[in-house]
C-alpha cells in the first residue's frame, strides 16, 4: 500500500496529458508531472516517488529529493511566514507548514528549526511541529547497550547535548564523552551507552566495548598499511590530533593500540606506532 508523506516505489500505469499516472494501490491513481519524470520513462516502470497533497489537496507525486518524511525529525529552514503559520523548505515544490499552535517559539524567516513531521488527523495534511515533546518519548527500554542508532542533535544543556534517537526517543550525550562540540540539527551515528533505571538513555558517539576496539583496530591497521607501516600518533599524542585522524577519543585510541600491542601487531614509541609485519594485508 502506498503511504502519504513517504517515499514509495510505484508502477507507471498509463500516460496522461500532464505526465503519467502511478498505481497508488488503495490510494488510487496518482499523477506524476512531466517535469519530474525520469529519462526514457515508460509504462510498467517502477519509480521511486514521494507522495503528498498539492495546493488543491490532490494526491500528487514527485521525484524531488525530500528532506524529511512523515515520522522524521529534521532541521529545516523557514522560507515564509503568513497568517496561517510558518513554511519550511523541505526539498519539494510545496513548502511544509508549521501552524502557529505547533511552534515552540515564534518562527522567523531565514532561521532553521528542529521539527517533527506528521499527518494532522483533522485535516489529513502533512504538517510539522517544533513542540518535539509531543512526539518524542523520554523513556525507552527498547534498546540494547551498544546498539547503533541514528541521532539528531536537539539542544545544548548544562551536562551535554540532548539528541533524538531514531526519530522516537530522547537521549543525552555528556560533555565528558565528547572530543569536540556538536551543532544543533547535526545528524550522526551513535550508540546506546546505558539505559538508566528511570528508562532515560545515555548515548555515545563511539562503539561500546569490544565492538569499539574491533572496529577501531581495523581502522588503525588499514591506516598503518596505507602509510608504510607507521602513524605518528602514540598514546602521548594530543587528543585533538587523534580525533582528527580517527574521530575517536584519546582514551579509546590508547585502549585500542594497547590491545594491538598485546597481540604483537604493532610497536609503540613516543613518536607513534609501527606495524610489526607490513606484508600481512588487512581485509
């Protein structure tokens, strides 16, 4: 079944004076205008399209790259404000409405805001809200320690950064777990560090435990092979240089090269680390 506000793969059923008609299953036929047609499009082709309601409330499709789908949290820029609300650029011809009653603070043209995209049950229109707490949950026991998740940074607090996990739950990244500052609206991969007794989630930007060591070990070994068996980064090197090279904390780097040293794969000196056997290839 095709879904409004989502990217769907639909089949071209016939040509129309305005473009082509797509099989929207339970939604019926959906028009895709000529200017959005892929090159050499023909009947029977399967096309990836985003479905939404146009200015006349008609179902329509587009191949334009949408910046957010229904159920997503995204950082979007305001392009217009009128007596209805604020309108955001989300990558397609029709801008995304944030009604006044869904604005956490009054939105201004040219500014970007973190919003949740959803379908208004009263109007069936796709709209957005910057009142994220109405949609994002505080507590969750559905994750496992070490699980990889997608994050979008929401706010900077006294202890760290609030982040939305998988568009569904709140989590926190503590300053003590960071090497450099983050940006509001930044999207990045993260990991579940801990689910506290109250169900709140602590996050890390590095893999946890052995997964962290294993993945970083492989990255370090590959870097050694690509640099004639030597990297000028030791356990005494500045944290900033380590992060610039491997995007990990100095603590993680020291732990990993210590593990590689115990396996007799590298030697460590004040100048850096050296591969013991450069003839072995890293897969």
